[in-house]
C-alpha cells in the first residue's frame, strides 16, 4: 500500500528479459534506506517486490501480467522512474491510498501551461471512466493527483511545479504511455452494490451449494 507521494526519481540500470517476463535493476539512493529483500517498492505506480539490493541499486522481477498491464515493456537502461516505499501505519497519508495495482495504460494527449500549473490530459479506457471523478483521486505513474476535468474517455490533471520537480511526469512527451490506477474505493463499492442487488437466483443458490439436493 502506498500514498502516491513519490520519494525519489530512480533510473533503470538494467533490463533482463526472459520471454514475457523481465528483471529490473534500478539505481537509487533514498528508497534503499531500511529496505530488505521482500519489501515492496512502487515503480511508476506498480508494486514490485525487492529480490536483491546493494548500496546503490535494487532488483525486482516483473511477471507477464504486470508487463501486459503497464508500460514496462518500453523500459530501457537510463529510463527515469518514480519510486515510493510501502506505507507504514505511522506515516501521514498525504496523497490517497494507492495499491500499486495498475488498471490500464493511458497516453498523454496534451500538455499545456496555465500560470504556474502544467495541465496534462490523458486518454483512458472508457470502462474505467466511471471510477474517475472530477475532484477525485487518481494515480498516474504512481503519483497521487486530483482530477481537474473528465471527458468520456479522457481526464485532465493540473500539475504544480513542486510535484513536477519530484516526479517524471513533467518530462513526459505527448503520446507517451503512463500507468494509471483508479481509486480502489469506487471499485469495491461497485462490487458490494452488485452483490447487494443480486437477490436469490438459480445461479446464486448453486454458488451457495444448494443445487445438488433440490434438483436445481
């Protein structure tokens, strides 16, 4: 579990690909403090497990499912990445709860300056737009952001200079892919509401184990 407040910009040092999986070695400093094998670190918003580390790098394995869901297939040596260690219960929750489970990859549609802000518009899969609300939270490459505007298949955020300087978002170009995680609360509420309205059906009775005895 993470907050969406990036601690450090690291750099991909090495990508070892094996079929549809890969192992990443990432150069960094701050997030290595107190880190041990088995700990979780969010890399561009994706929760990964530390498998090895030394004084200046850590390594993690990436599964085929994670490769499909994220923009990791484009990683190469030298790629900058947002890094955040897992949340401790004694920490302040300055952003929002980010699980590190990417829903989909969007692309940057536009980048426009407005005063001190940088307005970035991202494409989004329509089926996920119901979880993206104006003034709600969304994680883009692991950065906790507030949705300023939304359309049918896109949304805009307004990046302040401080956030831009501490993350890789301000360096992204139009057309580049980003990892997007919707606020998990909306997804849980939707699932609970669906179950609430299921009622008693033949399938429901079978799922509960009543089918065999009552000829259903």
